[in-house]
């Protein structure tokens, strides 16, 4: 177990290093920001002077090592459009994104797991058929359009809820519905198909033959074994959400990481973009590790020795 | 089967757009702006420049279908070739490619697409390039998995024992057997790609106005939510309808072509 943990942490470090390298090359391809920093009428001499002062004339290797050593000290440079550093800006947006992501995932699971289990248990029933249609729609409707339609209905027509922003409970409702529609559909489909697989196995037949009640068979025996795939999907989706629900945050003017990154891209504020991207890669890699460790708790058959 | 008819309808309307659309999608008519649906000559109403919304929705299907098809064909081909080599030759090649795929998939797809698009610059061609760069990995991973399952089967061993070259084994014996999953995943990927293009254009990257694309029409529509509900409604309906058709078609293909994985 200890050996496994050390190996996984080493892998995590390698992924972080790869992500840093990828970010460096993206920055390199995006071009240097000198032109953006200087006024429109800057002369060639001024541009050349600034390039030299900021180190863009050095060789790619020198630039790379300087970038990595600064990054390891938590220095990703200054935002080109805001007074803060890129790291400060990204950190300031994390609470909003975290709030939205966690609530969306919890609500999605609360909606999806019962639907998936009931659909599987009563396969072919009217409930199952309605659930299938709803989940197929939930996955086909583009999130940003659903968001706009919700604003149109609840904010513009009925005037019940705000069109966007953050602060009060009311601000949360529409973004959460938008995110839940998609994620709950995905979780429910997955829960249904894994529970169906499990229900066909011998040990479930045994549990039934022992005379256990159907709900006990479903929730104690079947769902427990379906939980591995649900946890895997959960880890992946949470990673995506923590990376900023880019589109949902933009539609609802939610001041999170996703919206910050879209705005920074439109403003070509690349230091902020790449800091955000690096942060996301970090979160994703850590979540992968966390998911693998949670397996140990859920499934006694898995061991990493 | 419903999926098939929806897809057919969208493809036909993109081919025959000039015949179906009653007006030129870019013909501005200022006095006629923001007319509601049902106005004579404008069943979907008009937009902020007085352009006929129905014509714009019909012409918008061209962008979506074009981006969807071209991207899937090119990304699918690249991904398939990479997956074939990665799975067949294994060893270090496979490790390197699969780590690359892992890193690629660890960024939120839409964010990666936005960054690439911001670096390449906007416009239709660059959206297609962006989506190819982000899209090939899914195919590579799928094909690689299939190849791993196939390559130790007797008929492949037999072909090798008969002295066929590696390339011949890969392209004549393995490739035909991974075709079915590739076709299935392609039809499902097209809907993802079409939504991705609309999302990118909606956020202000990608296809730029005045070209009629569903994504940038929705972006316009969002700015006029309080006085012209139709501008955000109809392009989005068209997009959701197309995505739904493609998903249903993909599910149907999977159930029909591959009884193993249908449930």
C-alpha cells in the first residue's frame, strides 16, 4: 500500500511537470505579450527594448527553465488586464466555482441514482421508458441553450429569478438546474446500465432466493457493486466541473474560474489563462488519485499491493 | 429510426438551403427589425438587423453539418491510424501515445478548444482545425482498445505466420474488424462536435458574424432576450433537434450493428 502511494504520488508529479511543459508551449505558441503591454503607437525600438527586458529574446531553453522555476515558486506572472497577479486572480475565483460544482454534483446524484435504480429494477415499465426519453433529451440539449431558455422563462417572462450573478440562494437555482440536467442524465443512464448488469449475476439470484426483500437486494447488494462505475464517473465529472463550468458560468455571469478563463481568453490575458489551465490539470490529476483511493474503501476486492 | 429521419432532414435542408430559405440570410432590412414570428414572410420572425430568422436557421445548418462531417472524417482518420499503430506495436510507442491521450483528456474539452482557437485565430477553418486537434484522441483510444483485443486472435496470428507484412496485417486484417465501432462512435461524436462548434461560436470565438451559424445566432439572441425571445429560441431548437437526431441515430446504429454491446 505504501509503495503504491509513493508510486502514485510520483506519477502525480510527472503529470504536473507535463502540464507545466504543455502550458509553456501554449504560451510560446500564443506569442509574446509585449505588443499588448505597449501603447498602439509604440516604436520598433520600444518593442525591442521591452522584449529584451522581459527576456523574450533568450533562447527557448532559457525561457523554459525560467518559466518552470518561477512556476514552482507559485509565480505565473502578472495579469495583463488586472492589477493582481495571475495566481491571485485564479485563487479569488475558486470559491464560486467550488460552490457551483459541489452543489451541482450532489443534486445530480440525488436525482440520478434513484431514477437509475428504479429504471433498472422495473425495466421496460412506463417509468423506465419516460426516464430513457428524459435522459436522452437531457444529454442532447446543449447546456448553454438550456440556460438561456431558463432565463427566458423564469427571469424574463415570470420574473421569479435573477438572470445571473452570485450572492443569494436565488442566484444558484438556474445554474444548478442547467448543470444538473446534463450530469443527472449521464449519471442516471450509467446507474441504470450498471445496475442492470449486476442484477443478472448469480449472487443477486442467491440473495433473492434467500428471501431478501427486493429493496434490500437493490440498495444493499446491487447498488453497492454498481458504485465503482458511479465513483469513476463522479471523479471525472467533478474534475470537469471544478475546471469551471465554462459555459454555464458565462451564461449566468457566475464569477467563477470558467468565466474568468473565457474573459481572459477574449482579452488575450494569457498569464491568467495558463495559470487557470495549470490549476485545472492539477485538480484533475489529484482527483484521479482520490478516486483510486476511494475504490479501496468501497470495494474490498481491490487492493494495490 | 426517428433519429435517421431527423438527420436526413437536417442534411437535406443544408444541401437545399438556397431553395428552402425564403430570403437571403444576410439581407439586412433595418425598418423590419425584431419582428415576431408569424409576421408575413417571416415565420420565425426577424433579428436585430431585420434579417429573416428562418433563412438564417436553415443556412446555419450548413455550418453545423460541414463542421461535423469534416471534423469527424479527419479526426477519425488520424485517431484510427494512431490507435492502430499504438495498439498493434504496443511497448514504448503505446505508453507514450496513451500518456499523451491521458494528458489531453485531463483538460476540460471546451476549454482546450477555446485556447487552441484563441491561439490559431477565429473563423470557420480554424474551428475545424481546433476540433480535429481535440477530437482525434477519442478515436485513438477506442481503436487502440479494439486492436488489443484483436491482435492475439488466431486469424491474425495465421496472417502473420503466412509472412504478411505488418502494414498489411494492420490495414487489411485488423482495420476491417474495427470499422463497426468506429462508425458508431463517429455518429455519436458528430453531435458532440456540432454542439462544441456552437458553444465556441456562442462564446465569441469560432465562426464570426455575419455568417449565419447557430452558435453566434444564439449569442445575438442572448443580448435580445428581453425584447425578442424568438432570436434565442429557434437556433437553439434547431441545434438541440440535430443533436438529438444524431444521438438517437448513433444509439440505433449501435444496437443494430453491434448486438454485443446493446443492452
